[in-house]
């Protein structure tokens, strides 16, 4: 997480996405905590920040509410004494700014600023907040003045004129800035302008402050008049660095870091893959040192020489252009000649492209540095030189946009636009920016690849370029004619690295291409077929062909272009099928090992294991399906299906399981039964074919008659079969699960027995007790999905009783639990329901907040069931508000999301219920209620029938048939087992009919309705 205060106020999550912090007071609390990140901030100080001298009467409670809201999006810890923001201090740019100041890194500190401090916070009447802004702004100006003075003292005044002019315009009576501008103008030979600046400042001081210029500024003015103040800047010519023809984009921070490394280490090596921009970074960093090192910066290009060539001799050839450096040492050993040249000189030697002469370069660097105490070496290579004291800087690709909306600020996109501008104007519209972002992502942000792509725009449009990136090696050719041959095409760049590898390194690299999303060491060992995988992966990492992610357990991956190249080499070696099968076998075994642990307390640990290899599991599955390997695809589906369900990958899991089932071929009975049962799970939680689900339940039952099924998930199928065979045996169907040896199955049995009682319309608290028992059992096991399931069922049950606040608390607890296993689609459903409950609690602000969070999370999922639940909640809230147009819009969304599944009885029940509620024409309303009753009857679910009966009661009320309306309400209560207080229509109809009929007649009608056949009541009501 990053918090930016030095400019527009921004909070970004670990994924780089902006985090919304609504409300000035909430932002004020966050600012106060962030300025002391990681430290406990007393409550009194926070209250002072937020309310200043006018705190509310219950300031502590109000502060606690703000902290609670903040904790939902920001890691905040609370204690009785205060609150603490749990992030690294450097994650706050204002804190990092002051740390850099303490280290004397003024330019880096100033570069953190993006505008005026703490813009957009909007906190009013806070003395503490205003003081913090004033302090930061004042510190910024002071640091800027110190930096300008230092740069001018180093002879760089002429380069600062533009920046200083803008600052003086903003701060016309800041005398240190004025003095710096006068010196900078004088350094560039613009003495008369410097004198005019002094004149304007003197007038401004008199007019605004009523004072004369300070003695220091006056002395500078006099010195300028005498022509004795500032020397003119003269370029340092002690270098052979060539002037660049193009601008340098996106790596300013890297230049500063490399400059610092060179300043603090005598040997620095820039390492990275070919095309990452190591050479250009070395020269840009060297250029910043040309006027600091009295004996210059010298660039030695090693790429053109052969693998047996002498690095020292190449250095001499380069330095031969300046024989004066060599003195009288022309005839001795080449390395000694270089030593003689630099023995007492303070200089920087850049050794570029060392990888093919790595041993020679290492020996040369060690000898020269050992005898030239003032010399520094900056090397570039695809692997380290491996010398004691060597500092390494990994050159990574340019930063890519996290979203298309961020494309314009992405360094990779900026480079593409800059280089393309030489041949065509790309424009700045959203489509162009999105296409440029797509191109840069396909090229991994590699500078050389982006430059080659820009060159292609001479003969094709941006869209044509983007559409042809499936074969980058054929596309990206024709680089600069003056470049080395290996830098003119993308393939040549990687060919160069391939040629330097051993046979074993080549084998591992090409086989590693089968992985999607990287590989663990264990996976690489098995799939690549070598016990020496660690040594070989380490070598490939050092040679910048493989990236080792710096986690506790490293994972190895390749950049996209290198992976594509390695995949072509795998095909050339005729090892594609061999490696794919090894990959499939490994990840099937991994998923099989993890599967039982996903229903126990250790599920988080094993989910993390599978999440790390999610892409590999999916790729293995798709590979088996594409190859028509039914048994292998079904086996992997049988052991990975529960992971897809549990980890929030329902849509993907649903599609892959479908595809596996559709793959023809022989499959063992238990495997087929397991996959069918998993697919039934997916079908029951989203749109699906109920007829197909019934058929598969029957098929699993048939399989169970001839095969011993051991997976606990399969134990859930027998109750489903019994329910289909004997619709009246809902409870007896699930009771045998209570005797299972598996605690997870027993807990699920408790839950289903509670849920069946709700479906059957049992009143009282028996259903609640079963649900609570299930919750307790799942908590003992530590299985988070079960805990969430039980909590949400309990929340629905108590919401029906009218306990809305308690239901919301249950949902909050469930969301907290399910968030640990990335159940985003489940959170969408629960927040949507909370939005309804908060509305019923007459808390529109929290209702809107819950709905907004559901909407934000819905953008991250593609499971139709969750998205339909969100749309249904929006439709329900719209109906309660009386917004018929929005109801119709949301129903259209539901139909679009669910497709054919929108014709299922439960969906038709809800749809016609809503349409009947908003229909102004009574005949139209009657038709919808008749359709809703028919659909609810098909489902056989008490809650659906009861809800429709309340709707028909509303219809009766509109027809002024008050006694019929009461009878229908009573029938609804009888069907459900209790009145539904979560439906505001129930209370509205109850109140209206009681006022019309009086208590006695109301009670009589209610008693009749409770005993009547609800079908007959509906028929009578809708008959006229």
C-alpha cells in the first residue's frame, strides 16, 4: 500500500489500484496516522486533527466510527490509547521525503512532490492539519533552496534557470530563491536579466512587506554590477560519451540510484536481459558524473569483440583516442597500461556488454581496481562479474500501466509514443492509449522491443501492429542500421544469450517455457527432468534469462518474449508433448495432495500453494482438453474443482469442468462421479440446467452402486438423490450425514438440516439451532467456507425475524472470514443483501456504502450468480424507493447475465414478483402475480411461495379487498413458519388492513388465512 500526500491525496493498494477514502474527516484521520506510520497516535491528537476546537459531544465514539470505516480499506490497529497505521513508513511519501532529507538525498526527496501538499483532503477548520501542510510546504522550499545552492556551486547554474524562474514567480519574496535565480542567470551569461530580477524583487519586498532586500541579496546585486560574482558554466570535456539522439524516458529514478551506487561502491554492475536498456542507463548515469569526476567518464564497448578477446586491449584501443592519459607506458602489458593511465586519477570506466567475456572482464576489473584507488568501474552484463565488493543493480523493463486509464503516465507507453512521434502522430484518445498499453504489455515493457515496434509504425498503423504481436520475432525486425547486428532484431537479441548457454542450461530454459505464471523449484525439478535444477536455474537467473521472484520460497519465471523464444526452442527439440505431460502430471499430483486439506483448518496454507500455481493448473487442464485426453482432464478436474470453487474462480472452474466432461474418452467411475458432483455444485450456485443436474445426480448414484466412493464431497450426492426420488423426505435425506466419519460432512449435514427446515417453512428456532450447531462444528474444523455458509444462512434467518442489525453483524463476520480465501463473489452477494437490510434500518448512508462496495467488487468477478444477486438487490431497493424504471433496468441486467437460466422457476418467481409490484395497471399486475405463483409452486420452496403471497396480498389491498389481503398475509406466515419482517410490504399491508378492518375483523380474517389452502386464496384473489 502507498499513501501519497505530496500533491493530490492518493491511496493505492498493493495491486496499485486507487483506494477510495470517502469523506474529509476520514481522510483527515488517515493523514494524521500516516504522518506517524507504524506509530501509535493518541486519540486526543486524532480528535484535534479532525474537529479542532469544536469536537462533538461523543468524540471518542465518533472517532471509533471513523476508525472502523477506515479499517475496511486500510490496515489500522486500535488500542485503548489510540490507533496505529500498520504499513511501512516508507509507504508514505511525506515520511520518505524526510528520510531522504536526513540522508542528504535532496534531489530524490524533491522528486517525490507532485504538487501542493495534501490536495483534495478537504479538512476544514483543523489547525493541526493546516500546520502540517504549512510545515511540509516550508520544508520543501528550504530543501529546494539548499539543492539549488549546491548545484550552482557545482557549476550547473545554467541548467536551473527555467525551474528557478517558475519558483520565483510563485514565491516572489523568497530571497534565497531569488539569489539562486540571479546566480543561475549570470552563470549562463544573462547578467542583465539577473539585475532585472533583483529590481523586481526589491519592489515586491517594499510593496508587500515594507522591507529592503537582505544584505546577502544586496551584496550579490553589487557583485553582479561589478562583474565579479559568478563564473560562467563550462562543460566538462573529460569523456568519450557520445551525445544521444533520443530522449531518455522512464528511468530517472534508476539513474539517481545507479549514480549513488557508483558513488558508494567502486564496482557496480548493471544486470538484466538483452534489450532492457543496460547500456543506455550506464551512459545516462555516467553523464551525470562527468562534471564531478575531475578525470572524466570513459566508455569501453565490449560487444563487438570475440569471446577470446582481451578486455584490457579493447580498453586501450578506446582510450587510445586520448594517449595523453597513458603517459610513457605504451609498450607494457595492456592491463598495466590501463593501470598506468588511471593510477592516480579520479575517473569512471564503463565496461559495456561483459557477458560474453565475463571471465576476462572480471580479471581486468579486479586488477585495475586493486591498483587504481580513485578509479570506479560501472559494468553492464547479463550476469554479475562475481567479484568481492561488487554492487548489483538489476535493470528491469519499463513500468507498464496497471489499467488502460493509467496508460498516459506509464513510462513504457511514453517511450512508445516518443519514438513513434518521429514517424506518425498517434493521438491521445482512449482507444489509442489502450492500444499502446496493449502493445507495451505484449512486449513486457522492454525498451529495445518498444523501439523496434515504434520503427514498424513507419509502414503500419498502431492497430495493425497490435494485432500482429502474436509473432513478435517476425514482426520486430529492422532496427537502426548503426546498431550492432544482435540489436537489430528481437530474435537476434535473445539468440545472443542462447549461444552463451551450456546444453543443460538450454534444456532447462526451453522446458521452463511450458509453465504459466512461473515455477517452484520442486516443479522445475520434476518437469524439467533434472536434479540439478537449482544450480541451473540460479545460472539462468544470473544470466538474466530467468527471473527469481523474491518471496520466502522463490519462484522462477521468464519474461514473455524470452518464454516465447524458449517455447520455439522446445518445439525445435521435439520435446513439447514430453514436457507438457510432465507438467500435467506434476500439477495433478499437487492438486490431489492439496484437495483434502482444503476442507480443514490448514486450507489457507494450501490455498496459497495452489494460488501460486493457479495459472499452471489451468494451463495443464486446457492442454489436456486440447489434446483430447479425457482421463487426464477429468482427473485434474476432480482434484482441482473444489479449489476453483473455494478460491473465487467459479466461472473459470465451471468452464473447465464443462470442457473436461465434454471430452470423449474412457474415464474411471470415481473420477467421473467426482467431476459430476463438482459440476452440480457449480450449477446449484449459478445459472445452469436443472434437468441436467438431476440426470447427473442419478448417474452419480448409479456409479455409487457399483463403486466405493471415498471423497467426502461425494457423500453429499446421496441426499440429493433421495430428495429427487422422495420429495417429501427432505429431512430424512440429510440425517445420515450426521453419522459420517468425516467432521466436514457432519457439519454440512447440520447446516443442510437447518436449511431444509427453512425451505420447508418450519417455524420456531429448530432451524436456527441446526445452523448454529453447523457454525460451531465448522469453527472447530477451521473450515472458512462452511463458517461463512452457516453465518449467511443464520443472517437470512434472523433478518426474516426483523433482527436486521444482528443480521448485518453476521454478514460482516462472514465477509471477514471469506475474505481470507478470496471469496470475492460471495462478498458481492452478502454486501448486496446488507444494502437491503441497512435500508430497512433507515440507514441510507450505510446502505449506499454496502451497495457501492458490492458494485466495486463485482467489477472483479464474472460469476453470473453473484452479479445477478447484485442486480436483484438493486431492483429490490429501487422498488422500495418507487423507481419503476430502475427496477426494469435491473431485471434486464439479470436476464442478460443469466441467459436461458433466467427461465428457471426461482428466477421467474423473483422477476414476476418485482414486475407485479411496479405494474400500475391492475390487470397487468394480476398476470404477473399469477405467473409468480405458478413459478413458486414449481420450486416448492416455502420462502419463495411466502414472498409471492405477500405480493398477492398487496394486489388485494390495491383492489380494496382488505380481508383477502389479511388472509394472504396469514397464509404467507403459515407457509414460511413465521412472518417475513425483512419484507417492508408485510408491515405496510398489515397496518393498512388493520386500520380498515379493525382489530376484531382483522384477527378473524387472519385466523381464516392461517388455516386456508393458499392456492385457493390466490385463485379467489386473482379471479377478479
